C-alpha cells in the first residue's frame, strides 16, 4: 500500500521535471512564431482547466463534507489572503520566479492532502495524483521558461526541477503518516489550498494564458476541465 502511495505521488511529482524537459526542447527546436506562442498559451489554458477541475471535483467537495460553513469559509479565505500577500511580495521584487513559487505553493499542500486521504479513500487519492501531475506539467513548462529568462542556466534549471519533483513523494508521505488520522485537519488543508490556488488561478494563470486576437487558446481550459470530469467519472 505504501508502494502505491509512492507510485502515485511520484507520478504527480515527476511531471515537474518532464515539463522542464519539454520546455527546454520546445525553446531549442521550435523557432519563435505565432504558432509557437499559440501552443504555449493553449498549454497554460489547459493547465488552468485542470487546476479548476481539481478544485471543483476533489478539494472543495472533500472539505465541505467534513467542515462546517464557518470552517470552510475561514480556511478558504485564509488561503486566498495568504497567497495574495505572497504574490504581491513576489510582484514587488520583480522576480520572474513567481510562476515557479506559485507552482510549489499549490503542489505541496495538494501532495500533503494526497497522502492524508490515501489510507481512507485510495481512489480519490489516485484521482488527485492525476490532477496534480497534469497541472504540474504546464506550470513547470512555463516556470522553466521564466527561470531561463531570468538568467538561470538551462542545466541548472533542469537540476532544480529534478529536485523539486521529489517534493510530491516527501509531502505525500508526511501527509500519510501525520495527517491521515486527522480528517478535520486534512479538510482544513484542502480548503486552505483551494482558496490560495483559486486566487493564483484568477490573478496570474488565466490572464497569462490569454492571447490577444486568438480565441481558440481558451478552449484549452474547457478541455482541461473536461479531462478532470472524465477522470472523476472513470475513477
């Protein structure tokens, strides 16, 4: 059973590194063109849809099952406000690493929740692992590009992403051994992460995914959400 948790969380984490590899290859082999930028923005939009489906189908419903109205409200608002303050601090610093930090700010809480619910609801944990892995792919793709544009070398950036890919396993194991016996605390974590992720989605990811005078890129969000719906129905 522990092996399955490591396998699921490993999949969720390795997509961080895969997204970096794809971005490196894309930047190296594909020349700048309108088509290239359309692909990039469509991928970002697809990631936004995946994130939204994780919120709507897993994190928020599971939190609502356990917590009171006040508990849901408090944890959700706290997550949104804290992520807003962190995002504002990053914007003031002018760092291009904001996308990378935003990815980790939702990756770690979600992985903790994955480990916590695995012992009780393995099918839900499997679905959450798929959601995390799919959303990490476009997020890491864009994070890699931001890191390189900020002056980070390609090999160093890939090394960073390789290291970060193990955060999923570490966080999931912590959640499994420390939080699985505390469903209320896990529910608070889910709602906290939901508030923060939704803030980042509206503030950073969705606006960045929009491409002027090209409307088909936004279909990526609808397709990403549909992937989540299909995953929920199959699992």
